[in-house]
């Protein structure tokens, strides 16, 4: 078995006088969704909320991964190849316009996340919906 680990660390927003008003308006118009649906190989496999980490086991081979929420809002699709027993780690977040983002985690990302608190919720009964 192989695994895909998706991490959603706390979003760090840079605040300055020129960004406060536009950011406030965007939050009212595009309120960030608290849970993203994780889509692996075209199938929803679970949800991830703020400050969580989730692990999704899968067979070795070629895979596609993206995040989605609120209908058609989705991140770019990432393609990967997993070997037997390999685990790949990805960071998801939100763009300034409220769209989900997804990228492979760097060693620096993982070191920063280890210093913060991220939890892995229990998986039994994990609701998977078509959001």
C-alpha cells in the first residue's frame, strides 16, 4: 500500500491598510469554505478542514489529486506516481479569491507544520459528499 497525505495548515494572511478593505469584501462575497473535498483519481475520498492532516491509502501507480468545494471551485490537478510503501505529502490552502490551492509539500513546509498543531481526525464515518 502507498499513501497520500494532505495537510491544511492555518492560513497566514498578510494584512496591510491597502489589503484590509478588499480582503474584507472578498470574505463577505466568497466566504472560505471550512471543508474541502479531497478527490483522488476522480473519486471523492474524504474531507479536510482547517488545521488538519489526512492520510489516504491507495495502490502504487499513477494517480491524480485535486481539492474541490462549492460546486465547480477546484484546485489544479496534480499527477503523481507512487511506489510500493511510498507516502507523498501535499499542502492545500485557499487563494486570495477563495479558490482551493494544492501543491507538493517542501521540506521547509513540513518543518513549519511540525512546529504548529495539526490533527488527523478519525476516519470512520467520514462523510463524503459531492460538494
